[in-house]
C-alpha cells in the first residue's frame, strides 16, 4: 500500500527545525540531532535508525516551562514501551532492535523513520477539554452529533474519533471532522486511522479500568513504513498523550481530578503563579511562564509515578 497524499516522509515529530548551535552530535557519541521539540529530542543513530529521547521538560499552553519534572522522560518512555507490547496484536509499532546509548538509557526508544500522517488521531470516551467546548457550542464534536443534555466529564454512549490538525509550534490544533481527514489522506486511509485509533483507545481503556483509572481520551501518532504499513509511533497512552482520571473520584458536571499535567496548568492559572496566559498572544510573543515551585514539581512527579504504578502494577524505580 502506498502512503496517501497526507503522509509526509518525515521523522516521527514532523519536519525538523535547524538543530541548536553546537547540537549536531549527541552527548558521548556520533549522534546527529535531527529535531528538538517541546519535550522530545530526535537523533540519528550510527546505523541509520532513529533515537527518540524523552526529556524531563514539560510544556503547557504551548510553552516549554523553565522547570523540568525529574524522571518524567523515563516514566513516559517505560509506560509507552509497556503499552506497545500490549497493543502489538492491534497495530505494529515503530520500535527496532538497536542499542540505546548509555546516556539515554531508560528514556529513549530506537525506532525506524516513518512517513507520518499529518493528522492528530484522537479518541474520546468522555466529554472533556476541547471536546466539551465544541459540544457546548454545537452539540457535536468533530461533526459527530451527541445526545443533548450531556455535562462536562460525562461518559459518551460510544467512543468517538475526533481528529485534529497538526498546528505549527506555538499554535493550537484545530478539531476537524472525519470528512476533512478523508480530504487530506483519502477515504480508505481515513477509515483505517479511525479504526486503529478507536481500537487502541478501547484496549487501553479496558486495561486501565482494571487499575481504577478512566482513560477519558487519548491521542496517538501513526505513520507509514517503507512497505506501506501503518505503524504506531511516538508515545502511547501516557499522561502526556491522554487524560487519566481516578475512577473512584469521577463526578460528571465538573472538571475531573487527573494524573496528567492538568495539575501544572491549574497552578499556572492560579493567582499564586501571577501569570496571564492570555496576555501577549501565542507562545513566544508573550510573557513566558514562571518557574514551578518545588511542591508543584513534586506533586506532578508523584502523579506521573502513580499513573505508571497503577497501570503496570510495577513499582517505579
């Protein structure tokens, strides 16, 4: 199968900006830096494979915050690897067998280069975030009509596919209907994206439910390999790509407690932070966010660890 028109021959995070000054080699070896994103760095290994490194950086409201979260990159990488093995019968993934340099041990994945789909593939089982905002305006999410009278945090009758554009850095993704995805990649490819995304969501939600965690929604990345197969890439079912809610505290009609970086967003929006995210426009043109206080860093790290331990059943560290 040939990749559709909407698939670009790029590494897993899209077109690579120019490397930072002095950033052509990775630390301790001949690694070529291809891309430095908000929270991930992408290198080329000596054998030609890619090395996807999850840093401890954390982003919110399209800004990279000045304060890292210790162990975050390793937690997300290990959780993604755990999920990849439990989803392999549904969809193959980008992982390859190649040595990971010691300086990146635990926080990096060796993977193959893919022609990435230029669409954010999102599945929602509950009404939250931009889905809730869309529903309040129109009674639908991404063109999918929903029953009247739903409240924030409600469970949907069935999980739905709610794709979004991949906006340039500093801008927000925009929810789009399935018909728009078909216009970008073709009807057959759009149907396959929908099917895979919903199957990954259903499998992940069922497994997480055993540990008392609701997966409200999740975003996955997909790309074509040279043989034309759709592969799962980047991270999967982590607190950065999903909304994880403690099932015992789920109460529709309000924002839900979560295991993701919503805790950081809430602090940034608080009077204590003294920061107005609406002032000055898009990221890079306004006042940058402040340093996170120690207690916010510790609480955020604890939430990531709790999500990992509850889902996998393993103790962190």
